C-alpha cells in the first residue's frame, strides 16, 4: 500500500493588515481555552488598541470576558461563533 504524501503548502498567502483581526478571532474563538492578549500581537503584529472597540462591544453583549491577561469566549458567545468574528471586520 503506497502512502500518498501531498504538499499541503503549495503556496502561502499574506493576510491583509485590515483582515488580520477578523482572521485571528475567527480561528481563535473556536478553541476552548482562553486567548492570551499576547497571542493577538504575536500573530497579527497589531496593537490591541486597533480592536478595542469591537472587544468592548463583544464584552457588552456578553460574548466575551476579559481579564488582565486574556479574553475568554462565554457560553453565550459560543452560540454566535459564526457572527462574533464579524465584529472585527473593517468596513
């Protein structure tokens, strides 16, 4: 039996700066553990200040909680995993 080994990374695409918050949270909110603030800056190379308004909105809606070190999606937020990241889209 031959094992087929594909090349999963034929090409690499850069995500536009304006799309990085959306892409980060779209992927990160699907993980059960809390998201450390440092991961956002590490992976996007953006300051937390660029997402402050959508974060505050998600917190006010009860979709996220915030501590001194991380963000955590709430049970309520899990119900909106498809629409929650849209808060981080820029017009």
